């Protein structure tokens, strides 16, 4: 029951907070997008699941909002798990913010690489912060790996509690993510002396 409540709470939070984070590509040339869209929609009826997956991923890229009912219909009847995930991603991209929950959940499954690939294309890491404190340890680790690639300066503050986690795998993943972000931003690691667990070399003691 607690798990169900957490899931429902998370979905509600996604609906409320996610609208601002999805950027529809409505400014694209309508005729070109319309042609691409129609051709791709046909591929959703293919018997080949890989072709259906690629079609859903292309519709996610196009992010045409009037595809929502079509995608929801195909999502309901789809049996292949990888195609379902691609359709969830497409639905998120066109504005169904609660669909991101299914993509994040897939990180702790045989589809982890597929889900991770999608999440790494988010315009901002902010939608992922909501999940860090609500998912299980395995999913947290995968999220931290995604944030290592997509995080920005604001992500570093979010990572601090996880770098001090009692779960050593979560702590290590958070510390590695922070270092990768710092390296990418060209920053000097800061406040590492406050972390009870340190992984790897290169962290120095505070100087007074």
C-alpha cells in the first residue's frame, strides 16, 4: 500500500511539475513535419517490433502534440516491452509528463540501456531530481549514472545527500557523478571533506 501511495504521489507530482520541462517543437515547418509524421505513423503498424520501436522514437523526436491519442492507442495494444518503452518516451516528449515514470522504472530492468539513452537526451536534468528520493537503490544508481552525463552546476547540490548514503553503491555512484560533472564544467571539486565516504584518489583534506 505504501508503495502504491508513493507511485500515485510521484505521478501527481510529475503532472504538476513536468509541464514546464517539456519543450514541444511547434516552431518547425508544418508541412515537412506533417510528411515525416504521416510516414512514421505507418511504421507503427509494422510486424517488426524493431521498426515499431524506431517509429515511436522518431515520433518522440518530432514531438508533435496532435499525435497523443494515436500514441496512447498504440501503447495500449502494444505487447513488446521495448516498443512500449519507446511509446512511453514519445508520449512524454509530446507533453504527457507522467509517462516519464515508466521510462525511469525501466532503468531497473532488462531495458536499462534503452531507458538510459532516452533520459540522456533530456534538455535539463531537473525532471529526474523528483525520482532520486522515491526509487529503489538500483534505480537510484542508474539515475545517478544518467545525471553524471547530463547534470549541470545545480545538480551538484542535489547529489550531496546521496554521496553520504548508507548504501555504499549509491554513495559511490553519487560521488562519481559529482566528479564527472565537475570535470565537465571545469570546476574544482568543492566540499569533499564533508563527505563521510570518499571513493578513489584526488580528494584532499580541508586546509584551515
